[in-house]
């Protein structure tokens, strides 16, 4: 699910989380590359542990880090206190029970944004099919892809 209005009101994500099945939201965002966050411009995805609205679900954060590792990346865990995402909006509103955020390492967020193409690919490869357990914890690995196709994935 791709959403709109993230900057203004999170309306797209809020609507999607309310209307679609599932209890987990994963936002795909741009992640600031800043010394204070300990992040760098690389292919390694940034796994946001929380933002200005609060902390993300520990199991989702740990799962995203593990998914990145399984895809061959060393995720950059960071508490991004100066931003907010669709994931934290949905979580703080109680629309979904669990939330997390994977981010593409980005220079100059909210400006002339620069990313590495490998950073985009790394996020995609980390998410699919490595996060199916989030949507169906009891699913056997062999059936993971089929089960994920029937569940919601909210992304911004």
C-alpha cells in the first residue's frame, strides 16, 4: 500500500490501517544521514527504532534488523527523534497494534534528496520475503510468500 498526505496528516496511512486487514504497519521512509544518528549514506537500510511520537514495536524493529541481515545487509539502527512517520502515527492512534520503519539512507531529507540506488534495492530485498513472519507468525517458511500476498503492508 502506498499512501499520500504523510507530511500533512498521515491520512493515507491512517485510512489504510483502519480499512485493510492486519495489525502491523511498516513504513518505508527516507532516513536522514546525520552524525548525530550514527547513520551513513550506504546500501545498508536504516531501521528506525522510534521517532518524535514514540518508540516502535520491539519485535518489529528486531525483525526488520534480522530481515536486513538475512538479505545480506548490516542494518543501521537509529532513534530518529526529529522526524515522524506513518508508522508512528498509526501506532499512536491505536489503529494497528505493532509498527516499524525501514528507511532508505538519504542525504538532505526535505530538500534535494540524494540516495544510492543500492539503498532502495536493499530496503526492497529486506522486506520481501524476509518479513512475512510479521504478518503470519505461525506460517511455515515454505508458505511465507503466499500468505504475505493476502496480508496488508502499509508503506509511506
